[in-house]
């Protein structure tokens, strides 16, 4: 099946399967099943089998999935069997926390550029990276061929930043600012939205 | 249908529908359709109609959904037509950013307690809230009947903090620490995991 024919909602679940498989690897498990994954994830085993069937035949009837093999295949399918450079824009409390977050490299990403518009921050270091001026951003993104960015600016700057990122060739934006941003077709935006997660859990609260 | 009979995956989509409806309200739109919502969200209109049908009859054939009414109904279903108190544990860069995040109150939540184990932070203010000592946490949670918490500690403290939260009556935890935490049945955990979002987008990147 062509990549573009597979529903977004199926693609959206693959990283969740991959995270569960990495957890199984940490537990030194070699084999799993759609039932076990389903139990852990609150997704039906039929759904998991159907999702994976878009990409080929990964398990054998009755013997389950080889954890390492399925994890590698999902990494390959998701294009994360390589390392994508990330530009992080906005280095306030949140931006600093993201820059220090240790979880990106084993997922296929590395923050390699920090930008901020505040002259008081430009030139300062966060870990090994120096904060660069927003005015240099477009050139740097083009030179380094950066396709992925994160926005951690205040809400009222996020759209302008997104416009500039897209104009400079960015095709995937993870937006932490609490505002919906508009981008042209062909560019992906995902949101870090704690409200969504809290509301999901509130359904189950009864007092 | 009993609340517990509705699949988790359906509940998980309701906040996404609600967010889209709130956006439509901001655009002063009065009527929408499963087609329009589906287009905006990358979810099929049939899926949206099927999800909503678990909870009753919200739209009329051919006339669509009244945006305000459907938003209110979803807020009621999700238990967010009230305000839940949140305790935030861990007030480093990330915790401070979360404490300053303005998006919780219109979603049904308010951070009312900050806790940290570092004596250098205890007693300091973030906005209107004073950081309290972790040693007081269990008593405060019980006194204030707090059911919802966020963990923004380093990964190696997150499980201990979760254990203490659950023992003190917390039933929903939003975990920002990059580690899977274990809780007993009946307690919900959701994760802020930027890696999941980045991997979803990487699928569509082609160079």
C-alpha cells in the first residue's frame, strides 16, 4: 500500500506501539502478542493486528511478534531509524526544560539549534548549545537542511514563528504554545496539549 | 450505555472533538458537521458519528451539530463542566513553565498546589502559589481532597512521587517525566511524550 493511502489515525498509533515495544525490550522480553500489547495499551488486539497489516506480515499465527524485529520495523516505517535535527524556538523556562530533556535521541531526534528573539538570551548556552538570534534562523535552517522544529514561545508569537519556519523549509512542527497555528498543506503540526490528557482522565473521576 | 462500557479509545477522542468545537466557537461558528470536524481532525466522519452515538443523539440528519450544545455536552460527559484542583510536583524549569501555562482553567482544571523536595525552593512563590515541601504533600492532598496531579520531577523520582500521590488519594496523574510509572488498577496515568508526536510526523518526512 502506498504510504499516503494509510490513514493518519493508523500512523498515529505506530509510535505508541513502538513505545510499548521499547518498554518490553527494557524488560528483556523477546516475544509479545497483539493481546499483550492491547492489554497494556487499552487498544483491542484486533485493532493492533489490523493496523500492522497495512505494512506487511509481522507475526506468525500462534507464535506472536518478535519484539526486536517489530520495533526495528516500526522505526523503519516511521523514518526514525536515523537522526533528525530539531530547531527549538523560544528558550524560556519551557524551552530550557525541553532542551535538557533526555528522551529525544533514542527516538530518532536531536535538538541541534536553539533560537530566541530576546537579545538578553542570545549567545547564552543551554547545555552544549548556544542560543542564536531569531534573525539568523531562516539562514541556519536552510544551511543545515532542518526539517523539524519545536515552538516554545509565548502564544502570541507562535504563528509568526511557524510562518518563518515553514518558509525556511521546516515540514514538521511540534507546538508547545497554547494556540492553534495554521500552516500550508504538506506541513505537519502536532500539539503538546496537557488539557487533552487531563480531560481524558477526568471522564473516569467520580467525585 | 454504562460509562465503563465505552472503549477508552473513544473517550480519548472526545477531548479532541471538544478542542475543535472550542476553536469553532472562537470563529463564531454556530453549526458544524461530522464532515467538517473530520476534515479538520484527519478522522473519518463515520468514526466521529459512531463515537458520539455512544452518548446519545446530538445532531440531526442533514442539519449538523449545534457547536455550543455539542461542546457543552462533551464537557458534561468528560466531567469538565466543573473545576478540578491539580497538585503539581517538581518545580524546576518545566514545573515553572507548567505553573505559568494559562490553558488549564478553561479546560476544567486549576493548579492549586505546588510541591518540591528541594529545601532551597520551598517557600518561594511561582505566580500566586507558594511552593510547599514534599513532606507536607500527603496531608495537603487529603485535606484538600485532590484527585489530579502532574509530575514534573526528574525521571528517577517519578515513581516514588506517583506512589505517594496514589496513597494520598490521587486518581489521575499527568506525567511529564520521561519514564513509565506503575500504578494500581483504578488510577489513570497519561504521559506528555514529545517523542510520540515527533515520530508521528517523521513518517511523512521524505528527506
